C-alpha cells in the first residue's frame, strides 16, 4: 500500500485552517477549491499536488457539493476518518450558524430587504475573485499538456452552452487520457478493485410519502446530497423542483432569497439547504436539512478515499485523474462565464468584477473578505440609485 509522506502539520492546524476558510471563504465552490490549492499546496505545502488532484477528481465524479467533498478528502489524506470528519465539520459549521442567524432574521423581520443590494455588489465582485482563482488553478494543474488543454476547452464550452456539469463527461475525459497515455496496456487485476468501491447505481432512496414534514425534509435533502453531481450551484435547480414546485414549501421569491443568502455567506454554497430547512420547520428543519445533505457527500468521499490513496501512484490512475482534473477545471472555468452572465448586469457590476480581479492580481497581500466587504458596501450605496 502506498502511503503519502508524513504530515508537516498537526490535525488541529488543518482544522483551524478550514474553520477560517468556512468563516471567511467567499466566492462559492470555484473560489473555495482555488483557495485550498493556493493555501495548502502552494503556500503551506501541507498537501501534495497529487493528493490534491486525486481529491478534486473524486469530488467531481461523486455526487455532492464539490468544495465540501474536497475539504473532507484533504482531511482524510494524512489523518484518515478522524481528519475527514473534523475537517468537514470545521468547514461547514461556520456558514451553518451564519445561515441559521439569517434565517431567524428573515422570519423575524419579514424578509431581508437589503439582500438585493448586498448581492448586487458581492455577486459582481465574486466573479473577479473566482476568475483569478480559476486562472491560477488552470495554469498550475494543466501546464503545457495539449491533450489536457483540449479537454479543458471542451468542458469549458459544454458548461457555458448547457449551463450544467456532467459527471459522465468527467469520467470520459479520464478514460480518454488513460487510453492515449497507457495504450495498449490494460488495468491490472489490482487496479480493477478501484472500479466500484461504492455501487452508486444500487443506492435507492424512498420518496417522501409520510405527511410528517421533518421526514419529508430528511428524505428530500438526502436525495439532493446523494444524487446531484457538480458544484454547489448544481443543486439549485434540483432544490427548486422539490421545494417550490413539488412540496410548495417556499414561494419563488423566498427560494431566490435562499440562494442569495448562500451566495453572500462564506463557505459551501450548498448550505442554502439549511436556510430552506429553517424557513420550512425552524431550527429542527435547518439541522435535518443540513445533515441530510452533507452526510451522503461525507460517506461518498471517505468510502472510496482508501482506494484513491492505495492506487494513487499507479500510472493508469494518474492518467485517469489527470483527465478528470482537466475536465473539472474546464467546467470550473466555464462556470465563471455562466455566473458572470447572471451577476454582471450593468456598468457598475462590470466595474466591480474587473476591479476585484485587478486588485487580487496586482496586490498579492489583499484578502478576499476585504474585497467582499467593500463590494457589499458599494452595493448598498449603488443599487438603490440604479434601481
């Protein structure tokens, strides 16, 4: 069994890092995976490039929120299940408590009228932040490999055109690179053990039929966490279909507010499930919705993780992971364009996005939360004047 080099950090240092990232990490999944690479791989050198790429590949081919799964995997790298569990909690809990507080304020004061103004500014600035993150991630992970650049471009184009991500395309990209690099060699008997550590196709969830709302919440959000592929934003259409159309728990306006709350709070975007749960059934609803969403993604990360670690240095798996990584980063770059189309709606938002990107590019010492706070203040001032 191949084991990574001994850690140069303690588990508590890693937990403290993810606690900070969960508290101050704005920008959604695209930015968050970029921060993890910058901080843990490039600056601190706690995580190797190969371990990071394996985690990113696993996070893309398994259902569930991208950033949360990558965080869980990175916790697993040196500290196994204990590390994965504590890192996952440290990453998710800060934004959960923030969303809980916002849910209380939303219900108590009849809606958050200032939210549109804040999101107007923050949503635009986030585009600049994630564009820089995507650029750094691309140049570091793909290098000069023409095949990987081709996969990157193809997945970016597909993401922009369809405005969605497909796990089957990630797997196909991995298979293509494996075939081209390793042909005519076929996987050994040992490697075939990796093929299906978790029989996802055999997982079946019962549709909520009980009239008890909490049971319905638990079943619906478990399904969301177990079967929705792609980044945290990929879960939004699925949630809309169930929360607004099927169960009529929220109005369209309330649902849009829920998504906005997820975007203006740090940490994983998928924490919007807790806000929805709160609006439907209070604190109990928020806790059940969050747990039901994150437990499947936790299990679907730690169960295959030993196989990725054990066979991670096999040439065939390296080629497969390289292909998936190129596809994943292409999808991330494409999602920047998709998000920009929704967030950049006029000249002020365009200037905010460009300004955020230029600041991060030119001033290395500036931190993203400073930009986000500044953009929120600008939004509060400018939005009422332009609308």
